[in-house]
């Protein structure tokens, strides 16, 4: 099954043509991971503020998650 790339994906591929060694590839991968992680954190912070979550809510979720995983 062929997947068509969008314009943004094509631009990234054009930039990747400039990478000449594995060190450069590793650096770009690290930068992309950091960018995406920051984006997730900003999104979570926004949801935290919009929904007025408290630390108690997160602690409850954490306990539910660990309880569920222990049962498996």
C-alpha cells in the first residue's frame, strides 16, 4: 500500500539530503525527539490548565494505572 507524502514531509526529506554521516542523523533524531516531547508537555500543560486538574487527579490516575498493570 503506497502512502502519499504531504508537503511538510517532503520538505523534511529534502533537508535530510544534507546529512552526510550517522552522527548528523543521530543529532537530528535527538532534536526531533526533544521537539516532539516539548510539544506533548505543552499540550498536557494546556489541558491541565483548561480542565483545572489537580495533583490529586494525577495521583489517582497513577494509582489506577499501576493497579491495572499489576492485575495483568
